[in-house]
C-alpha cells in the first residue's frame, strides 16, 4: 500500500488546475481580440505554445508527486 506524504494533495490540485488551463487555452472564444497561432480566435492568443506549457507543468507535478510524495509500506 502506498502512503501519501504531506503535500501530495497540493500537487494533485496543481495538476488538475494545469490540465484545466490547458483545455481552456484551446477553446474558441468570440471575444478574443486576435487570432491564435492556429488561425482561429481562441481564449489564449498563444494557443499551441501555452497548451503545451500547461500540459508539461501538469506532467511535472504528476511525476514529482509520484516520486517524492508517496512511499511503499
């Protein structure tokens, strides 16, 4: 059984937030002032770049959480 150390929940929440932010950046938006790099009006002007950055941060949180904040019993 794996024991979760203090801070595990914080990293889990950060992973969820970064994943939701990645999805949010790719969504189309009528109120956007400029087109994104993919050619449509998205919530974030730098859509492909910001999406990849958010997903990389979510993955990093998952890796740190798994390696540093869990121990085998």
